[in-house]
């Protein structure tokens, strides 16, 4: 099966993430999307991260009615920080029947040359890059790059966390299930 791996902190997951995943599922050569919750991104500050299990649960709530989406905690048991190439090696060993591609935004793709063993990553895996305003995608890096124009919402997890701290509504930015769980647990208030 062809699996698109959508890596992210998902801190928290929002409708923009879901829209991109849905677009890739229906417009690219993938049969399933796995949301891989990263416990620690080596290129991001970890102090603002909600506990990984809480973030995984929020992803599960956001995608619970989509049978072709899966929330994955695969990186929780791997060494930290999480490096995509190591996760892909682990997945290839564990699921040899699947073919894995990576889904990322043009903003993340700008840093690809800073990633561990990025040459191997680009050589051996399809990279599905969704355009983000203000970022160019260097197609000369690999023949395995597919650019998609997914509908984008100008929202971010950072913005959502800011709204929560300011006691403002996050309705219509996250699913109702995610919003209710964040509120019930008091997430992101500090």
C-alpha cells in the first residue's frame, strides 16, 4: 500500500492540517495518510510542546471519522530527537509491504538540506511538497519531488496556542472534538 507520511508536532492539529492531508489523499498517488506525531523535532524548540500522548489523542480526535487517515505514535519509541530518515528506515523494516512517501510544506522543504542524510531521503522516497506562499521549491534536488497546490488556510498551531492563552475562541480553526478536548483539559493555557 502507498502511505503518505505527514510528520508534524501537531501542537495542536488544526483544520489546515486536515485539509492538506485530504487534498493529498485525493490528488496524489497515495492510498492512506499517516499523521506521524513527532515527540521532538530537532529543528524546533520543544519547551512549548504539549505532552506527546495528548497531541496524539488530539490527532485521533481530529481524524476519527476518516478511515484512510491514521494517527501514528511510531516515533515515540525511537531515539530522540526524531530524524525522518531513521523513522523511514524503521518503518521500511516493520512494514516492508508498504511504500512510504513524505508530505511536507514548502516552508519545511526549504530546510531539507539541513536534515540528517537528506540525500538518501530524496533519492529513496517520494516527497510530496505543498506550496506555501513565499517559498520556492528547488526541484533540481531530486526527481522524486511532487509539488501540489493544496488549499491553504493562513492559520498555525502557534496562532491557536496564542488565542487560547488570550482566552479567545479557536472555533472553526480546529475540529469541535479537538476544541472541546483542549478546553476540558485546560491545554495551552500557560
